[in-house]
C-alpha cells in the first residue's frame, strides 16, 4: 500500500491494501518484524452455571473464554492515512466500537498504537472479552516475558510452570499473566516489545503472537464475591475505553535501553495545564 | 493540606478490588468520585506552585488560572474551545530533558510560540471520525494541533497560542498535510 507508508528517521511502518499492519522496519538496525495479522479479536465469555464452581462463569475475577478461538471483530476495515511533518498516522476503523490509530512521530523511536474499544455490544446476550493481537514472524519458542505486578520481568513459558507439573486445562487463560507495563517476545536478533499505558493482561498463545486484553463486558457473575456481572450499563450502553500501546522493534541486546527509558517517560509524562489570556503576544511576552 | 483529598483517594484506590476491578459498580463510582474531587483540589496546588514560578523577577503580574484538560485523550477541552488566545504549560517531572509531541484539540488553526517567542512548526490535522463519535463527547472540535515541545529536566515551558486570521486559515486547505482514504 504505497499510499500509506509511515516513515521517519528510525522506523518504517507498512500496511497492506486491506488496511492491515504489515511490517515494522527498524531502519538503523536493519531488522524488521512482519505481521501475519494484527487487530482486534474477541472471546466469548463462558456463561457458566454458578451453582457449582467447576462451571464457573467468566466474570470480574475469572477470565474463562467459552472456546480457545478468538474471533475477529470485523472482516473488513477502513484505513485513513494522514501525513504531516510532525506525525504520520494510519487510522484503522474495524467497526462501530473498535478502532486504532497507528502513529509515527518525527524522530520517534516507538510506534504508537492508540486503541479505542466500546461500548461493547451485548444485544446478542453474549459476554465479550476484547483483545488486541500482534501475530508476528518471530520464532519465540513458547517463551514470552511480562513484568509481574510491578516487580521484575519474568520469563513465561506456554503451558508450563517452573515449580510443579502443570496439567493444561485452560489453554488461553492458563497462559495469561499480568502486563503492568510491558510484554515482549524475542529470538536471536529480534525482539518485539509492547509497552502499555496501564495494567492489562495477556499472553502469547501461539509462537510469535502477543495478545493483550483491553476491554470486557460480561453478563454473569463468577460467584467469587463481587455479586454482580462485569457489565457497565450505568451509562446506558457500556463504557468506551481508550489506551495506548508502544511498539519497539530492536535486537534483544539493545531493547532494554528503549523499553526502560520509554516506560519511565510514559509513567512520568509531562503534566499539561492550560490558561486563558486576553493579552496579545507583545503584552504577554 | 489541599493535596490530601487526592492522596487519600489514591490510598483508597490501592485496595485490591480497585486495582483489579473486582469492586461493585457503585463502589467504582465512589472511587471515581473521590479521585475526581482530589484532582480538582490538587489543581489549586499546581496554581500555587506556578504563581511562584511564573512571574519574572521584580514583577508581580497576575498569573492566569491554570487548569487541566482531563478529556484531552478524546480531543475535548471545552475551556479553550474557540478562544482567541490561550497558553499551554508543560511540566516535566523527570530528571532528563524531554522532547514530546503534544496534541491540542482546536476548532481552527493557531500560531504557536515557544517560550522565546519563536513560532514553532505546528500542524492542524483532523480528529478521527471514531473519536468525534465517542458517546459522551460533547465537543464539536474536529481538528487538533500537533507540535514538538522541548522541556528542561524538572522544569516547564509555556507555549502561547493565538488564533490565525481567517485568510491564513484558508491556507490550511492547501497545507502540506496529506490525507488518503
């Protein structure tokens, strides 16, 4: 898609003609990450039978999809590309309630994905758990890395626990971990890191894939204490949530320099305050 | 003590139900209300601090009231909507100088000056249709200004915005911003 190539001094972001994120190229390091797919998917929340805990519903405490297959939120999407000197942006609209803006700033070292999800429709009486998935060509060999509740980043291995023999029962949620600030996958010379602007949850359910849950709306209580479904109807139609992911493509040896500095800049971002003034610039200055 | 309301609300929000979202809906509303009241009170602290930092030596000009635009993530800041002039002050809390791209929701184009009076490269770009249609968004603003701000370590810079005359606004339509659907 020649009309929508985002490029600055450090990175290039390509899209295909269907509006899908195709690849991110790190120009300085001469490496790239290709995306098999990228976008919004949803799991159907298990409705459960809460008179018995083994049939527990997906709810506030429990993530329990009905099937391990996430469905795309739409088959088609629209893409609008805006190219200016300060920023280049691709606005990708999946449907009425899911969209993302992928931006590359002048001299920027990250690709910014600002996602917007909601209100999640429930008129089909199906609870939905919305994820963003980045399916890359990185050979991650079942391993992925997330930070653990504000402590150090830990290595996670799919369908495995380091201190006991693990029996796989929940193939998706059993591989979900907290993502409080970052998650990455890597191979010998490439690492793909996602910084988050808030605590989220996610995992790597297939090699090369990172998925992050960004919103959920469920119709059943999981009977672990909250006593009501996670269904924010108070405003009439559920909530809209907007957040950002920052994508870093670097070799493993240099990735930490970018994600540590970047996460601190996210956490301690500048505070903007406005003030009205009647003075023209000469008086003001 | 005006920052106490926010620090107390932040303390309450350390409860595991608030952290993980396992509180009842009415409790979620209460957390949000406490935080909102606390942030409003903390604005006074920001103003007290800037009232000491902003005046020049030997002068005591009246410092305009500083306010936050908490819905700027959906390109909404009703207080500056349609104003002829306003200022934006950015405080950098880190010990490193930072360069940051800033987005400001506006109806029309503005000239943006940095603290030395130089006009900075600012561009007027449209807000996405999806943003304009977010339920609850009340602003009619359809554009935003994007510019690059340079901030000193543990310090601030103020940027001065002045509405461009209509004939210059016309240039926007022939600007270098390229949009492809």
